């Protein structure tokens, strides 16, 4: 992409961020969660709703009040506790693998030490854990460690493609890097949450409500739809 194309995209992202903020409000991280809690919550959130993963996380905390109590438990027992979150067997094993890795590497179940690292180092450390993908790592960095990262979930991937902020073939992993270049780091959290809000409320996967959408004037998908109809 040329420098001038990049500038155009940055201006568009800035305008979208402003508009979405006026629609859904300014999103701030109220209090940073413990990074290990965030890691486990994010593993539980894969391929399910916030409601189901929230229920699974609460059940896990109730059954195992400390992460040390969970370490070394049989995966099938853990899966039974988190069943409400879906894919329980896979998620139970991922959580147990992550805890074992942290214990072996650090001698204790705590990720606070990551705060002292530079963001790329913290990201690289998290990447050494089996089953901890780019989105999960970015969420831990952004939500708990106040580090610049732009997590891309299914809503952000879909909406930013339709808007034309990323290309039609851009993968989620590539989108994390590309979107992070379009807005300043202090806006990452706000933009991330508000795109998700818009994806849930208006720009749904099936039947996006383009006729009611207040950002349609900035949307490539809408523009091509209108062109095809005229
Ligand atoms: S105009 Fe349609 S496709 Fe574009 S952002 Fe709005 S709802 Fe999504």
C-alpha cells in the first residue's frame, strides 16, 4: 500500500472511530483485570457467547477458588465444570496446559511479571503457550497489561472488511497488525469495543441493516451494493 493510500485509510479510521464513539460512547478500561484471569476467560470465550463463557468462568472460579487448586486436575473433571461454555474438552485441556506451562516456567501461577516487559516480549512469551493464539494474546496485552495490541474477533474482522479498512482476503492475524496502524494506541480499546458493538447491533453477519446504518456513507460494502442496484 502506498503512503497516500495509507493516509486515506487512517483518516477514514479516525472518522469512523469518532462516529462510533458518538453512537456507542467512549469505552474505557475501568480496572485492569488480573492477566491470568483474562487469559483463562479468553480461552473460555472462544466460539461462544459472552454470557456462556461468563457462566463457565464463574463455575470454574467456584469449583477452584485458586488457580493452584485447578492445576493438575483431570481434564474431564474440568470439562464437566465449564460445560456451559461449549467445546469444554478442548478448552479444559488448553487451560490446564497453560497453567502447567506457567508453573514450570515461573514457579508460580502469576502473569504480573509481564508488565515489566516490552509489549513484543510479553507477546512472544505468551505465544510460547500451546493453544494461545494471536487474539487471546492481544486481549491479555490490551485488557490487562495496558499494552498496545488490537485484538480482532469475528465481528471486527467482518465489519472492518465491509467498511474497507482491511482487504477482502486479509486474515484475522493480518488484520490485528493492519488495524493497529490506523488508529493511535490510546484509541485501540475504544475502537475495538465500538466496532464489536456495531457488528452486534447493526452490521450483523447475516442481513446487515445497511438502510439504518449511520456509517453507511463510509462503507465500501454499502457503496458497491448501491452501485449494483443502480
Ligand atoms: S452500511 Fe451495512 S455493511 Fe456497511 S457498516 Fe453499515 S451495516 Fe455494515
